[in-house]
C-alpha cells in the first residue's frame, strides 16, 4: 500500500489542515493527508471520513483533540503516540489506536516517516483540531 501511495503521490489530492503559523514551516514541509472518503474525500461521505496521514521523520504533532472520534492504524512502525496525559510510547504498524471524542493525543516520529490510516466519525469531519500542546524547541 505504501508503495502504491508513493508511486501515485502526484495524482492524489493532498491536504493540510494546519499552516506554518500553527506548528512552523518544518512541520508543514513534513505533513499531509489524502482523504479517500469524507467531506473532502475522493468519495463524498458526510458520516465517516478516512484517509492516510503522512508525517516525515523527526516531527512532533503536538497534543490536540477534536469532537469526532478517531481510529488510527499506523502502517509503519517506529512512531511514538500518546493519549491523554500518558507518556509517549512506540506503536507498531497494524495496531489499532482509538481516540474517543475530545481525547487529546499526540504523535512523534523518529528517524523514519509515519504513514497511518485514519478514520473519523461523529463530529464535523473537516474540523480543525483544537491544539493544546506545543512543539518542543518551538516552531523553528
Ligand atoms: Fe486526531
């Protein structure tokens, strides 16, 4: 799947919810999603959204939350995830990570990029998350 995504990357409609003002230019240069279905998807659906998130190496996606509940399935290993006030812990590719509505969560990549499948339901599907965390070291 990763190979197909990489090969077709120029044909896909990539999006970004944030701007450099949120997390800095380095984050923006290393972050994007492509929605398969949802209000912004290749297939329109206003109940459920799903797509792929990519984070480059050495990126922190700080604590954020949103009304929609969310399931992530990382397709690559090596990234650290946290939920609530728990410490970051590395999650394997293929794990199922559920974020309940308005549960804060964060991700941090190591030396490899993260590719993850996401699913959203039960809230505004194109809403920008509420960010409560900050990036260690600032926004560059
Ligand atoms: Fe989320």
